[in-house]
C-alpha cells in the first residue's frame, strides 16, 4: 500500500481524545491521544486511525504492516467482485439477406447472454441514405428478435451515414448469469 500519506498512525494522531479498540477488538473507551499511543507502544504495536470522520475518531491498536496487508486484500477482493461490462458492436447493411440477419442476430444473442452491452449499427451507402425509415424498421426487427435477451436503452438515431441503437442484457439474462452458487 503506497498511500502511506493517507494513513494516520502513531505520532500523526493529533486529536485530543480518541475512541480506542485493542488488538482483540475489545473497546477500551475514550483515551487521550498520548495515553492511547503510550498503550500501543507498551504492547509493541501501532495506533492506527480507522475512522477519522467519527466523533471522536476511532483508533485501533494493531501492527501497521498487518493493517496495510488486510487493506490490500480487501481492495483486491473488491476489484475481483467488480463486473466489467464490455461493449460489443454488430454492423448491418440495409439490404441484408435473411440468412445473414439470422447469423448476426445469433451472435448478438450470445453477446447479450454473456452480459455484454451491444451497439447495433446499420451502415448506409450511396442512395440508401434516402431510406432511413427502412433502417429504423430493420433495427426494430432486430430488437423484436432479441426481446427476451436484451432491452433497448438508446432508440435508433442517425449519426452521419450510420444509424445505431444500444441494447443491454435483460434482467432475466443477468439473473441467470448470477444464478444460485455463482456469487
């Protein structure tokens, strides 16, 4: 833990009175900072502020290295539990064939089932720009085909020569992902 400057311990404890917890998590009550520091040193341990915003601040008597190690372990565990949602994109042409549409929709189902957010884009070329309503209809069809896997979070909108919409996994899919025993 390199954030040593954020940690308040030993002589850096400047409050008049602090609530002290010993190494066995027993309450020692309110003590002056000097008395608490003296007690920590007599046990060969450190006085570490664990809750500086409390009134009075809460200090714990324990080994500084052990405290830093526990903090690192907690942060590592929190990072492990964080879910990273990936953004996938699937591009369509306005004149897409039924077979190709089926295959691309199958890929989108896999992406959504894996818990990824998806951007569905229709690329317009040349004179196809005159038919944005057909593009919107195609996106609506894709959304209808994938209704049980995801919900539309951003309605279809034009961006230059592309029309795109965003989808994210439905609550049912996310519940299946977490499921029993997958905590």
